[in-house]
């Protein structure tokens, strides 16, 4: 697995033990941190087996990775309860007693929550150009005076949101490099990726061939997960329909008996309304997930077409590289 590296040029020579304590600071024995996003192209390449590297991840990354040192959930509390989020995520945060969780504020019902020091980070970095959690995490690593930062699972290759966020991440990567911090970025990432050296090289495409392959693998993995989700959502929809129909049949068969008791009628009507809402919600989620899977399939097909279209443009060096891989 290749990485893009800038070797540490200087630094203040501080050790973890010398770092001043603050409400948001945690004891540590290393100056190395790996920031791990959830893009499948490289997230599993992170140094989980190296105990002298802290592992920082975002949102629900704890579900994917074997080891997490710190978790960053930089969303407001209302966002955590929206339907688009996994309802078990908030439950996990409330039950978690092992992983420190940085949030916008400290919550009594989330015992490991720590108020995220965004004001200190802005002051430390001299910029408020924070458009995503990864940028905040890089800024926090600078505030904590880490000397080595590696970044995995942060692709930001597609989707308008990620494309808008990538310049911010690249800005803070550059800030870290300028301070003499050693930064490693997974080679599959789109960050700091150029197809050729402007003014020096011809338009050689072999530099992004690995990117095409990584992108196709990523899309294939997302399609598999999406199809699994579709099966699960369809099962949930059918279960909700079964419950609703059972209550409807019961209500129809014993209408006179039920109508004779206002409390029973109220209870039955309440259950019907509950199941109607569940059916509507599951149906909407299923349609959205199916549409997303179809979009991924289209993206994969188009990526393959673009890759094939570029092949005739390749020089012999690139062609040789393709044949050897």
C-alpha cells in the first residue's frame, strides 16, 4: 500500500509527557496519530496493530475498526436523533464506557463525552476554514502537538459534499506539513493527487490508474453493502405490513366487540396508526436505498467506461505498468 509522505523537517521536540493538560487533553504515550475515515478504499490499511499509534475515527467508525483511541462526533444532538441516522448509534454513545468521544458539548447521559475545543483549535491554526470533521481532527492533532499524522479512509473523490470539503482537508494537511509534521496519506486517496507535474511532464495517466482500480473496488463494496441493506429493509417493511394487516383483520373480525369499549378502540386505532407510520417510513427508506444502489451501479459502469476510454491515451510506460499489475 502506497502513501504520500512529507518527512518531518523540524518540530519543537516535545514529548507526550511535556504537553500541558487541558480539559480536552488525554494522557498518551505517543506522538503518532492515525486519522481514519470510513472510505473502504484504504480505511482497513490503517495501523490498528501498532500500539504506539493512536487511532482516531468519526461518527460510527467504532463499528468498523478493531481499535479506536478517540471518537469524534461533531454533530449537534438533534442530528443524532434524525431518522437518517442509525438509532443504535445514540444508544451506543450512551452505553459506551471505553472510548472517549469528542462532541460539541458534554452530555450527562453520554459518560465518555468530552467538549470539543473548537475555539482553541481555531486559535491554534489561525483559520476557521473547517468544513468537515476530518479537518477538525487534523487541527486538533496540531493543538495536541502530535508529530506524525497518517490519514486513511478519507477519499473525498465523489459526491458534491465531499468535493467541497476536500480543499479544507488539504489546507490543514498543508498547514501540518508547513509546521514540520510528518504526514502520510493513503495512496488511494484523492487528496493531494495530481495526474502529472505541470510544465515538467506530459499528460501521463498512469499516476491515476491505481486510483481507478481503488475507486472500482470501493464502488463494488458499497454496492454489496447496499444490497444487503435493501434485503434487510425489505424484510422490515414486510414485517411492518404483517403487523398492520394482523391488527386490521382483528379489528374487522371483532368490530362490534371493540366498538363497545372506547379504550380498546382507542388502543387498536393507536396501533393501526403506529404501523401505518412504520410501513410508510420503511417503504421510503427502501426506495431511497434502492435508488442509491442503482446510482452506485451506474457510477461503477461509468468508471469502467472512463478507464477503458483512457487506455488508448496511455504511453508505453503506463501500458507496461498495467500489464504488470
